[in-house]
C-alpha cells in the first residue's frame, strides 16, 4: 500500500476483540479516515470495508493481512461481497451508481446506473446470480451475469421504501415500505405471493430495520420503539412481541447470529439500539446473552459472518472492531458442573488457618459488556487443613505420589510400558471433560486444516483423520492455533500415540501447550525469542566453545534449538527414546524441556564443531530428517511386507479350503451322475416296453378293423349306388354351401373395406374440421387482439391528436404574441431610426455652421494682418445677433419632429450656440492683438525696414 493510505492499526488479541482497525493518514497533521460500511464474503474469513474517501480494503482474518483493492474517490453507501464469482464485490457510491470490482485484478468489471438517489442496501440472491439495490424511491433487480437491469420497482412518492431483499435459500423477494406494508414477490415472475397483515394497534410501530433467519421462516422487525415484532412467514402472522429494556428507545440494526447446528432456525438475535450497544438475546427464552459496545465506544453498524464466528462492527469514532463470537459465548456453551461431588476426610496433621485459603465463586459469569448482572458474588471459606503441605503438593490422583515416581524414574530411566499412559494421565492431572471435548468436535473440521493431507501426506487414513480432528479441536478451542504452522509437527507424535483415545490426546496436547509452551506465543507468528534466548544463555554457561562456534558461523538458536522444540524431538529420536524423554519431561519442571535442548546440542558437539559452513548445519538437519524419514519408510515397508506375507498365507489357506470344497463337490456330483444314469436306464427300459405294447395294440386294432370291414362289405353292396348318389348330392350341397359362404365372406370383406374407407374419410374430414376450427379460433383471437390493438392505438391516436390540437392552439397563441411583439419592436426600431437620422442631420448642420464661421473669421484675420491700417467694418453689432449663422431651428422643420426630439435638438442647439459665442470672443481677442501689433509696426518704420 502507498504511504498516504498505510497507517492502519491492526492489533491482534486473543480475546473478545480479536482485531481493532484504525485508519489514519500519514500527513503532518494526521486525521482518522472513518469506515462507513463493511461486508463479509461467503466463507466468513474475509471482509471488505470502505471509508468516507472511497478506499476499499480487503481484510483476511485467516491470514492476518489486508490489502487496498480500490480507490473510488467518493464515499461508499453500501457493499456486497457474496457474489457467485468469489473475487468480485459490489459497491454503491455517492453518485447513485453501483460498480463491480475484482479484488484480485483490482479492475472495474461493470458500472451500473439507474438510481436517482443514494443506494443504502444491496441484497444478493443465494445463487449469486441476481442482486437487488434499494434507494428511498425505487428498488432495481440486476442480472449479475450480464450486469443488466431486469426489473424496476416503482412506487408512489408518498410511500417510501424501507428495504427490499431476498429471503435466504429461496426465490422470494420481500419488500418493506414506510407505511408498514410488507409484500412477498416471486423472483422470476414478480408475482405477488402474499402480504403480511397489519400489526395490532396496541403495539403498532413504524418499521425501519429488518432481519430474517437463515431458513427464511422468521422475520424480525423494529423501529423507534423498544418493541420487537417477530413474524412467522409460513403462517403469515405476528407470533411474538419482545420488549427490550427501558433504556432502549430505538432500534437501529437487527441481525441474526448464525449457528452451524441449528439448521438455519437461528435463535440468537443481535439488536443495536440508539445508545450504540448491540445486545444479543435468545428469542425463545427472551434472555439477554451478551453485549458488545458501550456508551463511551458506541457501535454505528455491524455485520456478522455467515458461519457465525466473527462480528465486524463500525464504531462511532470511525474505527473497525472484529469480535470473536466463540469468546463471547464460551461461558454460555460451558458444560454444566458435575453432579457428583466428593467430600474427603481431613488429614491428621494440622495447619494454621492462615496458611491456605480457597475462594469459591458463584453467580453469573461476567460478560464483556459492563452490566449490573455481571457482578460476581464471592464467598471465602477457611479450611482447617492438617498434614505436610509439601507432601500434599506431591500427591497425585489415583493414589500416586510424584516424588516416588521420580525416584522410580531415576532408578529405571523410564516408566513401565504397561502403566505409562496411566502414569502420564496422573502426572498431567487430565480433567477428561467429555462434554467440552464433544462441543469442540461437533464444530467440525476447521478451515485451516481442510487440506491437511496435501501438506502432510500421511499414508494411514485413520491417523490422518485423527490428526485433522485434533488440530481442528485445538483451533476451535483457541483461534491462534489455526495460524500456528508448527502445530501439526508438535501434535503428531501424541496423535500417533493416543490415536485410539482422542479425548486423552487432545487434553495431553492442551496441557503440554499451557504448561510447557505457554511463552511460545509472545512473539507470534515469529519463533519465541525469549525461550531461545534462555536456551542460548544456558548453552553459554555450560559450553562456551560450542556457542562461540555457532556465533562464528552465524548459526542462531532458530537453527540449532527451535527445530527441536517445534517437533518436540520426534524427528531426532526413536519411539522408545522419545517415550523415555517425555517420561522425564512430564515428571519434572517445565524448564526441563529447555535443558534437554541444550543437552542434545552438547551431546552432538563433536559433529557440530566439525561443521564449518552454515549449509553444513542445514545439510546435517536435512540428512537427519531424511534418515528419520527413511527409517519410517523402511519400517512401513517391513510392516507392509509382513502384512503381504500374512495376506498371502491367508489366501493360500483359503485356496486349500476351496480346493477341498471343490473335491467334495466333485465327489457329490459323480454320485449324482451315477444315480441319474441308473434312473435314465430304468426310464428307457420302461419306455421301450410301453412302445412295444402300443405297437401290439395297434396291430390288434387293425386286425379288428379289417374283420369289420369285410363283414360290412358283404352287407352294403346293394347300398353302394344309393351311397354314391347321396355322396354326390352331399358333394354338390357342400360346393353350394362353400360358394355361398365364399360370396358371404366377400360381402363381409367388401362391407368392412367400405366401412374402413368411410371411417377413414370421416376421420380425415373430422381432423380437417378440427383444424379449421383451430384456424378459425386462432384467426378470431388474432382479430380480437388486432381489434384490441386497434382500439388501444385509436385511443392513443385520439390522445395524441388531442395533445397535438392543444399544442397547435398554444403554438398559434405564442405565434400571435410573437407577431404582436415583433410589430411593436419594428415600430420602436423605426422611431429610433428616425430620431437617429434627425440627430445626425442636426449634427451635420451644426458642424457645417461652425466650419463656415471659423473660415470667415480666419479670412478676416488674415486680411487684417495684410492690411492693418484698413478700417474694419463691424461684422456683428450684437453678440445676440446671429441671423447670418445657420441655426438648427431654421434648418429643421419642427413640425416633422415629435416634442421629445425637438426638445433634445433645441437643447443641443443651445449648447452649440454657447460654444460658438465663446469661439467668437476668442477670435475677437486675437484680432485685437493683431491690430495693435500692426499699428505698432506702422509707427516704427525702421523696424519694418529692418
């Protein structure tokens, strides 16, 4: 980012407020640039924010970075970041336009215009294909594929728009107006689906803000009141009215808090009131859960991420706060205390009551907001304990003693393999909190570990799933673990060890981090410089030569110590060595782990001192990693070979069993075949006997037939002629019947053929008739439509003709007025032209008179100068006698002038006469001086001669 936009304070906290962003200029007199709008993307891990100078920033909460993506040079009034193309966003500007930019290329994608007032809301369809932009006078539906306007909602000027938006996961548009009317529209056809009834008059308020649950079933509405109305959109009725505290006088913003496990039926509603405090309430119990903001640091507007993990709030001072919902609700989701309590007997030895005190607190857990209900009640109970305090400290659960275990460990170097897990659980005092662990597991896989198998390709799918689940639970437990790069390396050996008991695995890792790694995050995301400095100091005390060798070759503790810590020695030790090491680590002070790092380097000082290059150390590290990897691969190969051998033996046994089964089946089949052969022979014998008996019976029947025929032949010789005649008659009758039947069948066939032809013709005619009816109906409809169009056109033509007649009438009036005005102007121009000509004529005459007078005077003066003794005759007896001069009044015809013109000319003539008289006086004085000079010359002739 450039220097004039960079001073943004981005501070990361592990708490309620995880990010506080203040945008300052880097001028000589810095000032705060106020954020105006904020919006999350579809994943909820990125958000965009715009300030009043038009700078648009993208903040990556997962990667802890931000970027300036656009400068619009004007304030933004609304933002949307959940488009179908994930890198694009919409911004509404102060010039009433909407622009689409790409955060990756930082280029303008499209520019949409059409609003005549400021756009204060942008709603994007669940598919990301459509968007609705809302201003006070109209709402417009845009196609984000073509960036063309599809529909426009026009309203009366008396009824303003409060908000128009899409219902989540549906194709319905909800429009809310300033008269409290709420309509639902179908997005594709813009068909009005329903209208909500008016609220009861007893609690009627003017709606100004709205919010809808993620499943689109409940609508929350509020305004300038402390009442909230909850509408059921399925039943289309008001089903609940919630009254906020009395200090809430108006509601400025509403938004539901999403939850991954409520199937979209959000139960928590955020209510931002006029005092700048956003209160989150449970709609079912009407209980205040928590608050954000305060009277000193009020909230101006807020946005909640889609997955419900973050709340981004623009404060009244212009800064941007991002809250962790998990931190706000961790006390709410805390599992209930155990139902069973154990009362233990007091030890025999006694301590004074001042040696040990225990505080037991009860009451409501304090929330981030300052409220009266958050005060904690504390009660102090004094116990009269007896026994040695040190021995009590070494007592462990399940009857174990830490001192005895350390003595056992010192003697054998390790714990018994059979009881190692039991001893570890007692040493770490694991709580085995199944409820809390189930809550973390139910949150699913964290986004930071969705692609874990790409970075850590583990062959065992079960082990990979357990590792992914454990890391996700740690990330849900504390957000910082989602950005800890070495967490998989640290957790893997424990996951492999406890893969069949995930609860113990999680609690062992969490206990290790809290007690042995608690100072590792002070310089996060950098390595823990403080811990590495301790290791370097211990190494300097025990082996100065090795440390100096490291310093001479520019080897820092980040190379010789940090890899051992972040992998907890799992890459440099075998399984048995690693288990022995952690037997000692869990049984000693947390600093034992640091001493182990120093000890490992001192034990490896000989090969380390032989390394003279920095690359040698990194080569050593890589070789050790390769050796370990090769060992793991060899072990996996041997295991695989063993599995293959066992599988081969199993298959051989299966083949032998199958062969035995086949032999038995063959034996059974041979026996069955023999039985079938015997039965077949018996059947063939019986069939042969039946056939011989049948032949014998047939021969006997033939003999009896021949005997009967011989006997009948003797008796029927006389009847042969009659029988022959009867047979001839019978044959003739049979031929006649056959002929009649043949003719009858022909008749029937002809009738059927004729009937089929008739039916075919009738069907064809019927189809033609139906087609004719359809054509006629179509023509009638077309004529009807044409008639309607003609009527509509006729109506339009009449209206247009009426307007044209009215326009012609108005044009005629305007033309007449213009003609009259033109005549007046022409008349006025003629009068002024006449007066101009008269004035010019008078001026010419006056000039001519002056020239004539001056010419006469000059001639007289010259004549007198030539003949000074000549007596001059007086030219004018009286100054007033100017009858010889041409006067204006004598030259102009006063009858032809109007009075004003004549007065003007007379005034100018008087002025000219005064000027002429003054000139005459001057000429006379000149003549007198010339005459005196001439007389003087006549009296002095010698002067003339000279």
